[in-house]
């Protein structure tokens, strides 16, 4: 199942929740929607699953042969951030009820429930009411209910919420398995380190607009096109010795033995290092690639005043 979102916009009275967003998600791909609360991620998902309609633009779903299809409830599953399970009923009752709502026969849903309860180490707790479970265990039950009918499109809003590191790894493995099966996975999460390990592509949003999208390397190229280097040297001496080098846009001491350099995009790194080394001895240097968490925070911070100035 492939998703193509073409310049989609959605407005609520005076607020533009989604502003001309375009996105393509392919089968067998994990695509992350990133952004602060109010960025427009949920509004985009609601339009995708048909709960609301775009004011402008189009959303199309196609199969592997490229033929457009109508998205039906059996095709997709949506895990909301807020839990919707019945707190006074048992884990098993909740899962059986949801399986029946999905139209599954007992011969289908019973072994699936058994499999997932065992996988998430909940077999011994299946007769307990939901309210007795921890936040993390409730999240696991919520995820099981999402996957019971074996959907082609899986949409997850904060799937790692409340989970300890061990169970986060379990969920990572589940999502990787869905990808191997050719499922289309769209997720929203604030755990940047996990997203960085998992997602094939990402869309970074703020106030309804796309700030950057693509692979992590493509997002780095968009948001931080200038090259950053960590250099081991006499930091105090380097600040004076390299002050006149035009290709250095910024020099920031990390400690007395290390600095961070930002080179102009036109700088030839191979030719500049010998010159720098002549002026101040260099013990070592390495290109620094900022992680998703750092890129995310810096970009969201910078996007706020930019929008206000407009």
C-alpha cells in the first residue's frame, strides 16, 4: 500500500493546521511524522484515514501495481496516543471484543491473541482488568489490539509511550517485522533516538508546515548544510591562530583541548587542514553529524521566530 499526499491543507476557522504538505510513503517503509504538539501531525493523519477531508490538495492510496484503491477500515489500524480500552474489563475481554468488531473469526483471532500476549509477556495477566495494569502494559495491550486484524497500513501515535527500554526494543522489533512483511508504517513519536534507529524517512513539521523531509542524511543536508568538525588542539591558541581564516564561519571551544568548527559550504576540507595545522598543531579531527534529537530541537527553535516575523 502506497500513500501519496499532494499539497494538502486543512484549516479550522482562523487556524491553518496543515499547510500545503506533500508526502509519499511506500510499502515496506517506516515513515515518521515529527514535530511539537500542535504541529499538524494528527490533523494530517485524520485526513489520511478519512475522518476529515482536505480543504485543498489530494490524498491517494495505491496498491503495488499502482492502481488507486479506496482505504477501508480493514486495510488500516490506528493506535491513538490516548488509550481507548475498557478499564473495567479484562485484557482478554478487550482483545476478543476488538477482534470481533474487526469481523475476525475465533479460529483466526484466538491464536493471534495467544501469540501477542506471549510475545509481550502478558499471558499470565490476561484475566486481569485493564485498570490493574501499568501504563506500559496497557500500551502493549493497545498495540496488540491495533495489530490483530493484520492491517496493510499501520498508523501509530506515540507507540513507545510508557514503555521501559526492554519493551521499547520489543516494539522496535515488531515494527521492523511489519516492514519486512511489506506493511506501510506511519508513526509519530518524541523519542528521537528510537526514530533515528527505525525510520526510513521522516517529515519534520512545525505549525502545519514541512520544515524538512527525507532520510536522516537528507534532513541533515537540508537543515545543516554546513560541515561541522570536532578538532583536538590547543583551544585557546586555535581561537587566535585561526581567526583570519575566511572559510571558518564559527569556532566554538568545547574544552581546553577541543573546538568545534563550522566550515563554509564552499571550503575545500582537504586543502584547509594542512593550513590550519601549520598555524596550530592538530592532534585529530572528525566530521560531526548531528543526531535527529539535536536537529529537531534546533530547527523547531529557529522556526518559531521565523514564522512570527512573516
